[in-house]
């Protein structure tokens, strides 16, 4: 049975303080020393350094001079009973003052050398005893401060090292480990302790924590034999253990050691996921077993097997619950995906319908706009033609000199004859043909149009005047009629629509 298992929590605390002050490495010797001194920390520390004042007793060879010593010891014991702290020894008497005793026995004569040594040894021993008693008393009041002053580091905060990336610390631990013990070792997790803990929790695995301490003698043998054992390594791989290792000299390793309350090294901790407690559905990782101090691979395998057997039922239930939750989540996800897909299809259909309606409305608006523009252009053309018709010079009277008599065969086969003054431009001939429907018996004679000249408007004629013999197109509308040989002094013209003319050109 481990020595620590037999100690109470108060005794473990006293033992830890004793080890920190004295630097003792053997736990059994330290426990025996404390038990010998009835677990009085200051007394045990003084005894370790050889400074415990021996109990005074009557010395027959000194003629009973030990009576004062007995009284002094009784005083010290009474003081210790009152406040549990050693009282400093009384100051030595002055050299010239006679020594008072509670006995009438005469003081035996002594030699000069013995008196001289006693003279100097008494204040030296007294000063040392007072000093050490003060340190022990200070230690009992402020053990944390005392330990930091003696060792140079605080046990609360661990090694004095700035925070580092856990991945870098894990890589350094693996590199140092392989340099010292080779590459045959468990597959240490390449990350920090928190990451390993979360991974083990998420994957429902056992987490094996190895805490390494270079200062313990059993560490080298444990790493070279136990952690390199082929059966242990195969067992860890077969059972899919997650292994994390850390050095207690590192800040993270020290914090893990403090959290797991390690006392002896090498240390192996087994962490597993706990079952939810009553009234709570949360699970957490707990330390289910620990192996402290030297151990063989067979012992480690045996302890791990015990925990696998104990925890397997709980882990199976957790795995079953997780599978059910994952299955339910997958079903919900599938339902959500189907709903989202249907929703996307409905949205796409609605979008297409909306785009179709918008396109139809846009096309309708465009057609209405074009139609309105056509009507506006037609209205503008008709009013402009009405203006041209109203401003066309009257036909000259029959027999008036300087006039040309022109005969027109229209596109509908009708023949029209009109006289024009030779000084009029050919444009008037075109205007006459273009506005012929505004005549008295024309189709547009009854239209209620307001004649309007549109400034900047250029009228495009959709016909051309042709003189058939020889076939000549009359296109220069700026010429005077008398200057156009095809019109002067008289002519028989054919009015051809430009569309018909284009068709004739294509046929040729």
C-alpha cells in the first residue's frame, strides 16, 4: 500500500512543506521523521538540520546543575502547549551576574578552558536557536512565502516561464524525450493538455496522462522499460487510448500536476468521460485512476484493463446516446435539407414567374411606348403634311404662260393632271403627290388636323417620280421645274413606291 494512502490531508500538507524546506526526496524517511516528532513541522525541520535543543536533564557529574535546564524545558513545553510554537531559549546571564539555582548544591570547579568555551558557546548556540526558531515560526505562518524564498520559485504558479504555444511545448517534449529515450514510446498527442482532453471527450476515448520529472531516479528506468514495452504499446494502440505527455518543469505540465494533485513520479493518470448526474445532462472528464511511482508495463496494463472493464458499460451507454443523437440530428438535417430544397425550388419557381411577369410587363410597356411613338410620329407627319398642303401654291390658270403640264399615274392606277409654274421647285411636285389625299375628294380631306410645321423635321418621301421615256428618275427636288428636262415643258410621270422599286431591283 502506498505510504501516502495512510496519511490524512493535513499530514500530506505537512509532508509537502517538510519536503520543500528540507529537500528530502525519500518519502518514507520523511514520514518517519515527522511521526517521530508527532507531526510537529518546526521540530522535525530543526531535527533535520541538527538544531533541535536536547531536553535538559540533571547531570550528576555537574553536581545537579541541570535543574535550571528542567525548568527551562518545562517553560518551553508550556509555551508550546499554549500557541503551538517553540519559544526561543532564554538569553544567557550576564558574565558578572551570579548564577541563581533552585538547589543548594555547590557548583563544581571547572578548568579555565572549559569556562572559556562555555562562555562563547552559550551565546552562539542561543543566537542560532533563536534564529532557527524564528524561521520555523515564520514558515508555519507563511509556508508559501517561505518556500518561495528558499527554493526560488512559487509552488502556486509553477515554473517561471512565459506562456508558450501548447503545440510548441508538446513538440519540444517529444523531441527531448526521443533524444533521451529513443523513438519507441506511446504515440503522444501533438498538442496541449486542454486539446487532448477535448479530443478524448469528443471521441469518447480514454485519456492517459504521463507526467515526466527529470529529478526522480525512477524516471529513466520507467521511460526505457515500461513506456517502451511492446505489449503496453500494442495495448494502447489496440484499445485506441489517447496519450498525452508533459514535463512538470514546463508551465503546462506543472499546472496539470497541480490539478491532478500528483505526489510521486513517474505519474500515470487515466481520465474518462463521466456519466451525467441526476438533474443534469452534462458530462465531464474525470480522473478515474492514477499510478504514482515506479511501475512495470504489466502493472500499467492491468490497471488500464480494470478501468476499461469498469468504464466500458458507461462509455457504451454514452456512445449509444451519442449515436441516437447523431441519428436524430441526421434525420433533422435531412428534413431540413429537403425543406430547404423544396423552399429553394418554390423560390426559384416564384422568381421565374416574377421574371416572366416583369418581362411581359416590360415588353408590353415597350410595345406601348413604340406604338405611342409611332402614333406621335404619324400625327406629327400628318400635321406637317397638312401644313405643306395648305402652303402649296395654287394651281396656275389654264393658258397661263410659263407653266408645265404634268400627268401622273399614281400607285393605285389613278391618273392625275396638274399644272405647275416653271419657277416652282421640283419639291412642289413631290408635295403635291404626297398631299394628294388632302384634296377635296381625298381620303384625308375630312380629317380634323391642325397644320403644323415642325422645325428640324425632315420629311422622307416613300415614292419616286419616274419619266418612262427614256426612264429617268426625278430626284433632285431643289431644281426648278423649268430646269428639269424630264418635266419641262410637259411630261407624263409614273409614281412608284420605293418598296416596289426595291423589289424590281432585286428581280433584276
